[in-house]
């Protein structure tokens, strides 16, 4: 084998040699090194190193099924490595935590998200997975529909997760709010603590004249107590059509 003539024997049977073989996707070289290795090595690290090569992942699984796959699943989900996720998810039974779903959602890898959610050990969705998927409405919609109870239980920061990107990408926020309206998610109540943050958000929306985004926000969240502050902001920024909108809303509320 070329690997034998290319490197010193002392290096050949080191962990670095096995990791290098896994990273390069060389099943033949890795198999030879594993068979002739007499030192301690980490199978977890080898699976992680070879995650981009399904053949390596399969080989290590069938020769040593005791490796911890949590970190590998997390990294593979982040990189959208569907084949690796699909294989490990179907051949391993141990739970791998919420990190893979969070990373897949944050990266917008919808097929990886689907695959992970079919795994029987994935029983819930974290706040961070919902938050990370906001930039990808298709992923966000799937998670909300697949984990409705988790979405309803999200803490008060849910609103801020959904609105953080508004100043940078109002179109995405409109899509997300549209999804919530279409899915008839119950309107959120705004408490005193959140009202301060909400006023800052409304200031951004009104200042930049994100009219549709503003309407969707009022449809999605119970902002009755924010109508008057929003009217004042509209007057302050000279947004006449928004002044009309909030005057009409206030009349309807009386």
C-alpha cells in the first residue's frame, strides 16, 4: 500500500494517521490502520473526522458501534450532510440531544430537519431551533407544525427571536408572521417587561415604513396597549398612512 511506503512506521499507527485517513475518505487505509493498531484511539473522533464520507461512517459503525455520535451528528447537521445524518439516525438508537436539530434549523437544511424529526429520540424542539429557523420560513413552518406544544410553551423571548432580524431583513419577518397568522397561532399577550422592547421594535418598523410587517405584527400579537404609542411614533416619523391606520385601529378598539 502507498501509505506504508510514504510515511514512517511510527507515524503510520498513530492517531493522526487514522484521523487523516478518515478525513480523506480512504476506507482501505483506515481499515488497515485499525487492524494493525495496538495503541489507544478514539472512535468518536474518527467518526467525527470522517463525517463527510458516508463510506467511512458506515465502516466505523459496523466495526465499532460503541462510538459516541452526538458531536458527529451536530457537525453533520450544521454542514447539511444528509447521507451521514440519515445513516446514523437509522442505525443508532441512542439519543443525540437537541444540538443537531438546532444546527440544521439554523442552516436552513430542510431535508436534514425532516430526517432528524423522524428519529424516535427527537421528542421536542428547543427555543434555539425555532429561533434559528426564522431566516428560513419553510423550516420554521415545519418546526411549528411538527412541535406545536413546544412552540406554545416558548418563553417571552419568542417575540424577540422573531423580530431581531427585522431591521436587516423585514421581508423574512413578514413571511414568518404570515405563517403564524395562517396557522392561527394564538396571539401573544404583551406584559410590562416586554412592552419596553416592543416599543423599540415598533420604532424600527415605523421609522423604516415596513407597513406590511407592522400590520402582520399587530395581527400576530395582542398589542392593544401599544396602539397609542405606535400612533405617536407614526406622527413623530411623519408616516401619514400609518397615522390613519392606527387612528382607525383605536376607533375599532373603543
